[in-house]
C-alpha cells in the first residue's frame, strides 16, 4: 500500500486540497494519504523546498511526494516527475525538489506530457487538480515514470540558503518563523556530542566543516547577542531568548513560551551569525 504525501500552499479553507485527494483516491483507492503541510506561505518555493527536504528521510523510499507551490501555474514552466532512491516527486519544475535532489546519489526526471495520465480539459489555474494529482496517483498505482513524457536533464535549481564559513564564524540567514515564532536559520546541520557541536553542510557534501564547544558559542541576530547553544527550551527562563539546535538539525532562535520572531522583529533573510571560540575540525 503506497504512501502519497501532499505539500501545498493551498490552506484548508477552500476545497482545493480535498478535491486533489478525491482525484487521487478515484485513481488509486488503496493509497495512504499523508498531509505534510498545506500552510506553506503563498508562492514560497524556498519554504516548501526546505520542509520537503526535512520530511523525506522519514518516509519509505517507495513513497510518492506530491508538492504544489506554483507561482508559475499556467505558464510555460514544466510539470515534472522525478524518481530518486529516496522517493518519487511530482510537481512544478520551479526548484521545489532541488534541495532533495542535492542529497541523493542519482535521479531521473521527466516532463509530464502524456494526456492519458491527466484529467481532460486541464485548466490553466488549478494544475494541482488536473495534472499533478492524477499523475501522482497513477505513479502510486504502478505506472512507470517513463510513460509520462520525455527525460529532463536540466531541472530548475534553487540556490542554497546563505551559509558562509570562516575560521571563527558561520554566517547564515533566517529561513522562516514556525507557528511558535521560533526562527529557523540556514546554519546546519549541527550535531551535538556531549558539550561539543559539529557543523556539517546541509546541502551537497555532508562533510564536517568545523567542531566547537556549544557553551562557548555566540549567536548574533540583528543587535541581539546570545551566549551558548542550549539543549532544550527548558534550560532558559520563561520569556528568555535562547539559541538551540532544532529537530531538523538547524540552528534556531527561540523564546521560551514566547515568539522570537515577535521579540526580534526578524523576517526571512535576516542575517544570523554563529561565532565560536576556535575551529578544532
């Protein structure tokens, strides 16, 4: 029984997500549907790419991932399907899958052209319903990727988020604020071993870039400086700002039982600097 995940910026107030599920279940009634999120900010491809990148490792490799965040809907941007050892992906060719593809050893992409696997009379404004949902369902039902259309060798690629490493600092940016107001940054992966942190590249090679003591590190966001990288929210007092490693391995700025986004006025793109005592790696 194949798993099919859905990731969109459609929200849940309208019928869009429900209609896509109806199409999928009409074609592949035994598929197991999992909602990753439908609250991606409208047209925010980078946010969707980051969420997808973090979610994929927790699913079986035969999962079909349907992702529709598509500011170019109805234009000449290509609809694509991509097969990888980590899963199969269906959606617009706008960079949405590029951060997943950076982490896999190989991939095969095709442009979706074959009308037999789409709804007839596709609209130019709801291709999630008319193209992507039926194609994802057919793939989950066992249709070979190659039947969908010709190979794509040059999918659109998003540049990675800012992460610049020097001898004593890592400079990144705020990627987004989650629903708790925690600021997720581009500085990662961070792997803790006792009181030491190792910084690995989250994009491309997973080599260790540097190793440093967690307690001696400093984090600068705007005009605010924080000392040390904590293990848990509970290590800070209620209302206190703190830095810690989030569940996805990226540096986060939080306020215990509060909102770091509100406290700091930070938005996506706000610079964040991790300063460490010395480079030992």
